[in-house]
C-alpha cells in the first residue's frame, strides 16, 4: 500500500474543505508571519517542558529535549519560548485535512475498509534526507496555509464524514502533540478511534500520556542502526525502540513501517537483526511493512528500491518468525491478509478497496486460528 504524497493530500484537503462547507471561508484561512501572542487561540502552553534559569526552557515532548532561549524555537519549529513559557504555535491550526482509507496509513489489520480523518500541522523533529512531505515537515506552521480547526470541530468533521478514526499524520504528529492529545480525548468520547502515525521519536512522559487516548500506531522504524539514524534522519534508534515497546505494553495496536532505501537501509543483515528484535521484544503478530523507496527530496540521485530486495527482506522477516509481512508502494502487494494457521486469505482488497473479510471474533473464518488486529 502506498503512502500519500503531498500533491495528493493538498488536493484532498481542498476536496475535504469544499465538502465540509464550514471551512471554505477565506476568513478561516490564516497566513503566518504574525507575531505570536499567548492569547491567540492557536498559541497554547506546551504540556511537557520545564523552566530553567534566565527564562530558558527545556521542551520534554520528544527526545531532542530542546533547550530554548527566550524568543527562539525548538528544532521542530512548532514550539516557541515567550518570556520563559513554552508554547505550541500550531494548536487547532492544521495545514491539511483529508478523509483517507485507513489502509493508506498504512494499517492493514485495523478495521479494514474504514475511513480515517487525517490531519497534519507543519513541522518535524527529524530532517530525513528522503522525506516525501518535506514541504510541510521541513517548514514551520507559520509558513503554511492553515485551517482554523479547534479540536471539537475536528471531531465533528470526522463524524460528519463518517470517519471511523482520526489519524495524526503526513508530517510528524509528536510535534503537534497538544492538539493531537486534545482531539483524541474528545474523539474517544464520541466513539471515534485515534491513530498515531509517527517516527516514534517521542519522550517517555509524552508517550505515556498519549497511550491513554490512542488506539493504533503506525510507526516508521527507519533502520536498525544508530549511525544511519543520525546520518539519514537526524535522530537516534534507541528512543524509537522504547516507543515500540511501550506501545506494545500499553495494548495499542501497532504496525511497523521500514522504508528500504538503496545504500542506506537495504543491508539484509541489518534487516534480519531488526526482525529478530521485533519478534523477541514485541512478538510475531504485529504487521511489518517493507516500503519501496522512490527518489525524493535530497536523495533524488538514488534509484528506486529493486522489488527483488523487498521480497528478500520479506522472506527474511518470515524466517525470523514474523507472521504478517507486507511490501508497500508496489502495486498488488499487501492486498491479502493471510491466516497464520491455514494460510488462506482472510482479508482481500484491490488497492484500497476492501473486497472481503473472513474474520469472526478475531479468528480466521476457515480454521478459527486467531488473526492479530482490530477487526470488529
Ligand atoms: S517537540 Fe520540538 S521543541 Fe520539543 S523537544 Fe522535540 S524538537 Fe524540540
């Protein structure tokens, strides 16, 4: 299953805005460049930070733990220190909204065939050389065309569009943590699920809070090497592994995405180690998606991932014991969920269209073997 490109979701955003009706007024579109003021509804005090001497602050939302001088911003560009208080500048102010098939997140074992109301705020705590959404991830929320969408309106809009879930996606959800958590808790009360789509680079304290309100996570495990994490993404491996373990322990449904980039993350030995770690620490039942790289952003000189490498990675993962391994961004792959017992297809899709589900009460409709996921 492919991931959404910026072109697709900008197009989608406009469609969603038009359909939504309540959001099409130009008055509701805010352009930045304005001075930030704590009384602005889009400026909200950060949930996780501490005050230091001389009005400096330390943000504790993600493992970067930026120490921010007065008037300055953190690495993600979404948090600002105003006179010794840390604020998010993007609260209730996403740059895109769209109703996507949940399979596009990509989640293949989470309520198949449902729609996820997807939203993003500009900014990211990584700087991946291959980012496909760099035009919003590598800028700040005051440089994008935004929509006024307070949490209660986001939930209302998701309900109006018959979305089963809300996904925090496209850029990096952790960097709009406050907005995500507030929407999620309101959505829960209305019976709408919440999906965290992320690089998994979040502090333990923020994640603990998030786990109280989310239902599923799609986590990009970029590689299994700290050296590559720093060179390719500007982060570290260990915090991401901790995130995966916490999500597992807290009972959040989890699917892991690993983008296989030629010369960076296509080392099959490293992939084998990664799969071994997943089986040992998380068990064999969470889906792992090997995703095909396309030349992008600062890696335009690399070729697309040979499909053969993706198949080799899939074979390795199977031999390491993983039950559900998919190849993403390649047409026709990931169209079936296979029962780990009788090996019959229990979910069939064509692209993003759901054709059939043969799972009852979490068990294969043919042999009654449990199939991991959230189905009912
Ligand atoms: S969320 Fe942003 S400001 Fe906070 S620690 Fe992470 S990168 Fe720094």
